[in-house]
C-alpha cells in the first residue's frame, strides 16, 4: 500500500482530530529506528516541583511528545524528543515505558516507538503491518495497534497484538462496526485487564455523538458490546476504581463499574479531541480550541485548564 492510499484510508474512517491537526501542516522529517536496541539518552526535565508530580505525556501531531506536570500550574517539564515525526497516539505502561504511534514521511510509514522511562531515544521500533493511529499496551507489555486490514476482500478495522519486542503480531481481532461507517477511536483496559475499544459512528452524525464500547474477554476472539446508554463517541478511559469514561462531541459520560447508564455527564465547551483519566479519577480533556481542561474526581465542572505547546493527538499519564 502506498503512503497516500494509507492516509486516504485513515481519513475515510474519520479520525477527525488527526485530520484537523494535519490541515495546512507540511510533512515533518524524522526516520524511526529499525527495531533494534539503541543507546538510551537521558531526558532533561525543566524546573520540576520539589515534591514531584505525575507527568502528562502529550502526543503532538506536529512531532514529539512533550511532558507536562499535573500539579498546580501545569507546565512543560520535558520533551521525549522533538525528532519524532507526527505522533498520532501515546500510551504509558505501568513501568513507565512510553509507546508513541508515529506517522513517518518515508518507509516504514507507521511505527510504534518504545521509550524506557526517562529516555529520549527509543529502545525498540515496531514496524506496523497495517495503517492505523491508536496504541495501547497491557501489563505484560504486549502492544495493541489499531489498523485497517483486508479480510476476505473487505476492509476491516482490527486490533493487532504484538508480543514484547516482536515485529510480528500474535493475534488479530476484528473490531465490530456500528452504523454504516464507524471506526475505533481509543483503547483502554478494565479492572480485570480485558481490552476495551471505543468506536464512533461516523456516517450518521457530524461529530461522533453516536458511540459504543466493546470488550474483549479473556480467551475470546470476538468483542462484546457493553450496550452503554448515552455513550457519545468512542474516546474512552478508565480510572483506578474501574469507572469508565466515554466521550464524543461535547459530552463525556462516566459509568460506574458494571453500569450501563452514566452516573454523571460532563459537558465541554468544544468538541473533545482526546481524554485521559488518572487512577484517582482526575479527568484530563483536550478540546479543539480550549486546550486541556482538568476535572477533579467526581466533578462535572472545572476552572483549571492550560494550553500546551502542541497540537494534541493523544494523552497518557506516567506511573504515579
């Protein structure tokens, strides 16, 4: 598949945040590593608060992954690298390893660059077999990559699961569709470790207000619809208590563990681009024009927000 066909396919499936960020932006150079360990370079942090704070990793569609503090007066405390090309998704596992889904200007066109905690050079570069934009990793450091595959002559949205440091996926799961056209928008894990995939319907609405969340139970090869009520879009996250956050358009619904109706709904001032929940329930929401808004646990309104120096494509929190 050519790069132009891959990008056309991606845009057809409505990754709106990426399409908006790419509008008017020139291609950024930056070749990834080739899948072999490299020398680790230490990251230099800026003026970090003496008590330390959990870092917020921000995927930048213009290139790189800046880090921001999450205490009072959030500010940039580091940058994994400004040499990364377009970053379309980020994930940080429990050990602090960063996984950055990158969109490259030359072959290999799409990779997931893996960084040890505090490093600015990747120790592994996963060359993806399908075009996509979303990444996750489980507690065993298996990497989950969303992509589009041709199965029995039909284009299907899939999740490929790569074992640690492997260039070949061990399993591939077809993501169910909703409506005439839909696409996965994010991944998360529930309290049992089961994979959750948020899917947004794209043909029946303009801003992803119709959504669903699917779970892949242990030992199963097919997804199960959680049948959530008032699920808007496919942007999802979970916190340490097992609450599930589902966002799309200007609404974020929060579900208690096992519930199908939301316990509360957050209304945002602009369309949600991405969201992330801390283990204590603090919610970070990036919108098209409002920067990143921080909601305290259990709250539906916030007066705390900041504008990062990035075109945000994804959010992840470091171990804390």
